């Protein structure tokens, strides 16, 4: 039987409840009562929404909690980890946790797990990132780089609890890997965090039909703003009315950051999204002129998991003519020649970097009007953009803003555009997230987005020539 001596400490994000007398407690009796475990074993108080979430994790296989700032997120996640392990025999239960950075894993979540372990005098030993009972490891925390698909192999337990803290920063491969751990009915996946990024995998699992139970925490519904009765020592640890009012004045109620940090809801657009949802919706619904310019944009992949994509620009509209994998460059050349003949396109704009260079050479050899585009070269507006890629994608964004671009309702294309981020370099120039950065975030190559960008590409002038935009 799993037993421990319980006491009532004070802990961040939770309050001190009525202290039980020191006695031997049957921890297994709390296997179906996480709220009672926190109150009677750890001596912590869970306020109403925390208690609701704890019950949801007990009863549902997947739970997602987009939360405002200062609601006791990591505190709750740590207590649920402690409850999961301590109330079940060693070897039956296992906890896997992750957060976007190692500092968040160690200094936040596992620090709280250690506090819960000490407070309840729970079995075994907890280090900065692991929990062992005797020789048995029963839980660990890892940052994303340490936890790819292979990092999940070999974890076998009847009851596995996967916890993603600050879930917006968890890349998609880890979500996929987590699913391989919760294949049996008694396992759980619990994700909690600030809803900062509407393009994240966390945002996707918080939508209807995802299979996750969603419980959201609004700062306006937390104890300091509702008057809910909680222990006095808990109030200073939760978001306060003064801070909410200050941020309301600083950010504005309609700002994305206010909506995420205060409302606990995903904003319609992130602060660094190149193509926010509002623009994509506008572009899909746009009514534009589709006569005049007829040009192709081609992103070449050759063999591998990436797609070769041929996009056709018709005036201010665009369509995907072809998207496929594992096609050699000569077949791609033939496809482009056929597309130009069938559509009447006047020029083929080909990504000239890598394998695309061979396609460009072969088309030119056949007398096909081809424009090689190397997006890593200098842009036309050199003081505004870091490279041609940033300039060409920004051109698409500006077209969306002015209603001069109509996109097809192609789910893969829209998803690829939505995942792109931008930033500024040290010289104040706009740069767009690289493909390598996208892959590190677990995203596929944006092949369809690149083909559309190329279809609207303009050619930068020679370094010693006049800086005139080619139409």
C-alpha cells in the first residue's frame, strides 16, 4: 500500500488549507480524488477552476487549458503530477513533462513538483528533472530538443500522464510523440499555457472537434476579481485586479496580448505572424481581376518528403496547378512546358537554388521563357528587407491588405502561409522565418506558399543597374 505522512505547507499558486494532523495516510485512497489529495495530503487549496481542471484530467484522456497570466498554471500541473504518481503503485504510473525551454522544465514545473513531494512527504526521491522510487524511474521532464519521437520510446506503464507546460511553445512532433504514450484508456495528455500563438499546435487542440476537453481560465474569473473565498495567503499569488486594470490601459482590450494574457483566449493573430488569419480569410474571399498577367511560380523538390509545386497567377488571382512528390527534374521540366502551353503563361519563375537550378537550365535550353529566382539574394528595397525572400513574401502580405490577391481555399497552402513568422534584424530590416527554423519547430517546408510567392515574384535589378521593379 502506498502511504505517506501529510502536512500543510504554503505553496505558490495554491493556498494553505486546514492542516491535517500528522498521521499515516493511505495515498491509494486518493487515486480518484486529485482535489482531496491536494487538500488533505499536500495541504494545498485549489480554487474553483483549478479543481474543475483536476477533475477533468481525472475523467478525460485529453485536456487543454488556455489560461491567463498568474492563475497558478504550473502549480496545478505539478500537483497533478504528484497525485498521479503518489496514489498508484510504483511501476504502474509514469509522468512525462515538457516545456519550451530547459529552464522552464527545471526551474518552474519540476521545482513545483519537488515542493509537492516534500510537502506531502511522498515516496521516493525527486531531483531537478526526475522522480525515482527505489530503482524505478516514475517520471521525468525534458525540453523539446531532448524529446523527439525516439525520446519517447521505451516508456511502458499502465497509466502515463503527459504534461505540456507553456504548451504554445511545444512543437508538433512532440504532440505526435505524446500520442504514442497515451494509447491505452488509463493514460492522459494534459496541456496548459498562455494562448499566445494562434498558429501553434496548442491552438489547434483547443478547437472544437480536436478530441481535447478545453477549459479556459479568464483573469476576470479568478478569485481576486470575483471575490471567491480562498485562503488569505493565496491571494497575493494570483493575478490581481490592479494589474488587470493597468494592462487594460497599456495594451487595450482589443489587443492580441490583452486577449491572451488577460482573457486566456487565443488572439485572432499573433504578434509575429506574417499572414494573420484575418488576411488569409480576406484573400480567400477577395474578388479580383483575373485577366492580364499569366505567369507560373515553381518550387522544385525532386525526391523526398517535400512537394514540387506549380502555381499559376491569373491577374491578381492564383491557383495550384500541381503539387506532388518524388518527381525527377526532367519530369518537372516537362510538366512546366505542358502547363505553359495549356494555360498560355508567358514566363516560368523557378526557385533557382539547389535542384531548381537544373530545371532552370533545361528550360532555358529549350527556349522556354524562364526567370530564375534565388530568394537568398539581395532585395530591391535593401534598407527595408533582409533578402529577396522577405521582400517577395511581404509583397503578398501587402496585396492581401489592399485586396489585390485572391487565394484558393487550399488547406495546405493556407496552413503554410499561416505558420510563417517574421522579425527584424539588427539593422531594422524585415526577415522571414527560414525553412530550417520551421523544421526546428516541427513544421514542413512551405512548398505551396513558396510557389505562390514565386508566381508573384519581381526580379531585382543587377547590382550595378537601375533599381527598377520588373513587372
